[in-house]
C-alpha cells in the first residue's frame, strides 16, 4: 500500500469519527445553560416545549424601563408557556458591577420575578455560547441593551428584535402570540 492510500484510509477514519456529531443536527436552545444571578444554573433543557424571550439587559440604559413590559409579558403569558429570561451584560457599559446589585435593582425597582442570569457577554468572541449560536443561526447579535431573542417551542430561534421593539409592541406581542400558538 502506498503512502497516499494510507493517508486516505487514516483521513477517511477521521472523517467518520466526526460524522455522528454532524448527524446530530443543528443545536437547539435546549442545549444551553446560563449561570443564574442568585447562584446555580438556568438549564434551558428544563424549559423544553416553552416559548422563551431571552433579553440582554442593562440597568443604566434609556431602555431600562422595558423591564416593566418584560415583567408584564412574563406574567400575562407564563401560564400559556412563555418564560422571559433576562441576561445582564456590560457589553454596552450600562450595567452594575455585581450580580447582587443587578438582582437587587431588578427586584426592588421593577418587581422582576422571571429568571435572570449572571452578568454575561452577548457580543463578539466573549459572547455566551447561546448568543454565539444565535449569531450563527441568524447572522445577528445584540446591537444594544434590551435586544430580544424569541425561541419557539421547538427550541429554534423564531425571531429577533432590537431595543426599540417594546415588549408590548405589535411586533413583539404578535410574534409571541404566534410562537405560543405553534406546536412543537
């Protein structure tokens, strides 16, 4: 057997070892987890079959009052299968220094009771894996605080929204209603 034939066999064997991963198909949101703001982990797999609204947040932003709308959206539709998840980020230099400060601010100022992650990156190479996945899926990443990623019951990205898309606005509320009505 010549050297080229040996290389083909070796390379062919390597290619075969990567096939099962490729056969697994595209990732879903359920494959990700986040550190919870209060400690522990938010496992998206535990929310399989629910609609998720994942929002990168900032405490000192002109869009910070959207926390009120996000809480109202969460309360209005949690029984229908919606979970809002807040992702505090310093990527836009408008977030508190610690998770405890963010948590206290959200609870006392806006009465937030939806899940919040610890402070994370949402853009570029330092982005949390969930946001890198969204970028790969949609060629999109947050351009500012309070950008929203809607995940359908099937675990796929259903829609993305900018900061100016208010939680109670037609675009967001319509997409949420459509995602809640859709099956898996």
